[in-house]
């Protein structure tokens, strides 16, 4: 069964903060692998990296000056 992006987003939204962190731990290696595999497609890879940075910047902007590590650590408490 293939889930749509909207279905996956709804599932992620329903997760507790600690489960979201665990999901990130799972996804980061997956994303890195996908990015490396997409390297020959420079345009697609660059767009993906821009989106990755945008999401990181958004997370940093909501962190009240804390590091991303601190934000995640606080979420786990």
C-alpha cells in the first residue's frame, strides 16, 4: 500500500515530540543516501538541498536562539 504525502504528513503531525525525534534519526540517513544518489542530477539535488536548508532554517528560527541539538534535547524531555 502506497501512502500519499498528505497521509504521511498527517501521521507525522499526530506523533509525540519524542517519536518525531526518532523519525528524524531514521530519516536523516535515508535523506543523505537519496541526496548522494541524486548527485548526477545537479538541478534536482540542488533543489532538494535548498528545501533541506529551508526546513533547517525554519526549525532554527523557532528555537528561541537555542541550537538545533538543544531544541531536540528539549523536545525529548
